[in-house]
């Protein structure tokens, strides 16, 4: 029988060809990248701190961190995602380390921080995964970068989500995912339907990280909205973005 991990690896390997189509996955405007860089500098220890980017994908956070002087290790389950990350790092002229493996089995090392963006939902046991990350950064910091989607979205945000989806359909924009993830996989993931900031704080505080803090990333939201291609897009807006941090 194919394990959940193997199914996830197969899915994300196939997704490597389409993943960078999504501006949510790879922000393209210099304004949005600058907003993300400012948030990271504010929320992480100063460079050249050693940072573990979990679920690094094609490398948006990894490359941004490396460009700003951080010593970055990119962890991802998918070898094809890491191949794309390494190619982009070479083109950008930045040095990064890569480590292939599941999110709940990080490489050994005393990292100053563990950062992830939209990864915890992929975990069958989020608390166990958080504990593993604590082991990789025993005196370091945790930074979860998240947004409101799925069941976490309020009524107004759900309307915006439907409007964005319809607008993409009308424009015949290709999806940033090659397919939907198998329901047999997502049914085993407790956060797969989305999670509110309050729910994620509960999960973090149930782990070895202890007390957690939440910060709305309004500067990132503003920059992402400004980067949208048209007035209708900007009227619809972007999902709320927020950071949860814990440790040190």
C-alpha cells in the first residue's frame, strides 16, 4: 500500500511544473518582495542567522532569506521542487543548502529559527511536527507564515475567494496546481481544511514551543493588493496574511 508520505511526494513532484504560476506561491513584484523581506527581518533573528525553511518548495522564502544574508537550509519532501529551487538559487547567485525529506524529520543542527509558509496543514500530526522543529532549534525561534483560507475564512473572505476563483475562470488562467490532492490523503490531515490563527496558536502552544504570538501582516497584504493586475482584482483584494511566532 502506498503511504501518505509517498503520495504527497508524488503530488508535489508533479506540482513542481505548475507551482510558480501562482503569485501566492512566488510573488513577482518588487514591492511585494520588499514587504516580505521587511516582515522577515522584523520577525526573525538578524542575519547571518541559520534558518531552516521547511516545505521550501521552489524557494521563494529560501531565496529571499539568502539574498538578505541569512544562512538558509531548505527542507522539502519533493526532489523536483528542490531541483527547481537549486536552479533558481544558481540563477540568483545565492548559496543555499537543500535537504530532501519530510517536514517532521528535519536535518540536525542548531538553527536560530525555523520558518514555514503554508506547510503545517500538510502534517498528519502537527504537534509532533512542531516538536521535531523545536528539536532542530532548541533555543531558536518559530515563524509560521499563514493566510485565511478554507474554513478559517470569514463570510466576507469566502465571497472574495469565490470571486477570485470566478475571475480566474473567466480569464482562463491556468492553475498553479496540476490537480487536486487526493481526498484519501487530505482526510488524514487535521488542518487540511484551513485553520484560524486562534486554532494554530492552540496547536503551537500544545507543542514544545510554548507561548505563541500573532501578528497581522498588513504591509504584505497591501503590497500584494497593489501588485494585482487590474482594478477588479484590487477591489476583490487578497486573503488576510498573518504570522505566528514562538520561542526564544
